[in-house]
C-alpha cells in the first residue's frame, strides 16, 4: 500500500478582505502543485461579540458571496480543490451553496457539535482541528460523531510562529494510535523565513500524516495577515517538490522486495562454496562450507540451512560453488 499526503495551500486570512488579493493568492496556489487551497470564510458576528478586540478586523475580512463564487469557480477550472474554514450557520450555508470540496472547523469550534455534525452530513471532507483538546475530552467526543470516514483530525497550532521545539510531532503518532481508522493531518506554523521552515513537515511525513497544511503569502515584505508562518509562491512550489521527493523515499508499506533490492542482493551477496573436499555419501555440516562471492550465481546457494544435514550425491572439490542438485 502506498500513501499520498494531500498538501493544503493555506491562505487563511491573508486576503485581508480584498478581492484582488484573494484572486492573486488563489492564482499563486495554482502554481504550487498543492492539492487543496483553503480560505477562511469570515463573518465577524460568527466569531465574536462587537466588544472583542479583533471584531473590526474580522469585519474587514468579509467579502460578498459573488466574489467567493468567482474564486471557487476558478479553482475548479484549474483542478485544485477548494476548502473553507467555517465558523457558524452563515459560513456553512455559503460553503454549501458554493459546493466547495471540503471545510475545516478550527479548535475554537471544537465543541460546536451541531456545526460539526451537519458538516459531516453534507461535505465530502471535514477537517477538525484538535489542537489544545485534552485526551479525555477528545475520545468520547469523536465517538459521538457519524460519517467519520469523511473526518480528518488536524493537529498543530499557531504561536506566531510555532518554534521547532514546540511542535511535538509525536502527537501525530499518538493520534494515529488512538484513532487508527481516522486520517490525521498536520498544520505546520514554523516561521516562514527560518532555515528549518520545512523540517516539521518533512518529519510529519515519516509519522504517516495524511494531510499537511502550510501557509502561503504573496510577499513576506508586505506583512499581510497570517504571513509569519507563510511561504512565498516560489518557496511553496519548491517545498511541495521537496515534500514529494521525501514521500517517494518512504516507498510502500509491506515487505515485498523491489526489483532494485533483488538486483542489489544478487550483486552483493556471498554464496556457498565448499571449504574442503566433500566426499560422495557424506552428510554436510557447517564446517564443510564457506561464503564467498562467485561468478554466475543464479543457481548457487546462499543459505547454509538449505543443505546442512543433506547427503552429497557426488564428490565435491574444495572451493566449488554449491548447487542444490549436488545434494539429496
């Protein structure tokens, strides 16, 4: 079995409520070779009260439905899946109306059971962030959900940025152990300018992550919303290339030997030769055998256990490559 991790190009709030910026970010995502592009579908009154310090910022992020419709249509034409972060009934209904490919529910809405359940009933894929949720809360809560074949549990948190040491990637391993039938995703929020910006993502691949979320921004100098852990389009494209190369190195689950492995084994292996003259009718012991590399080793034996205790059919000279046909 071979796995292929789905890469999410995360715009988040980076469009800043500006239709032109949103379009530019969407078009940039087409060039990255990511599988999914995702925006936050923000309506301020779904996120906070008017007294909350970021309410005005949330309000500025609101865009008209026709703008989102245009963006979703462009994504479909360019064969990249389009996801929304949703936060309540209004964003759910817009996402449903626009027939997006999937939605994400952040940890701020982890206990919004109504939103989660109806999302699982309607959308093909639901990403549910479980960061900051305790184990004794998580297990019984997930057990209450249906249609969980659509559910992806997403781990990772944004601490503007998340330091390498704070990623705790073994949480992915724990989640896979607790929920073996569920897909697990990782949200990488390492500083976009760090020389180690790709490291957590590559490591998460080795832990069997099914989905990977990474932020994109047009230019880090612009300091758009959510830019801190974001990559520019060219860096994102290079990151996807690197990630896919690393993924190819993982190979397939199982123990079937590849043609390349068998070829190497044939070239590198030692084969059985007689350590001394073996008389006809004598029983072969380990003291009669040596391992050496030989020419034309197709039929030459490798494993001493295959002939120890067998009887020589004929006299075998010293240093003779040994075949199964020599013994009975």
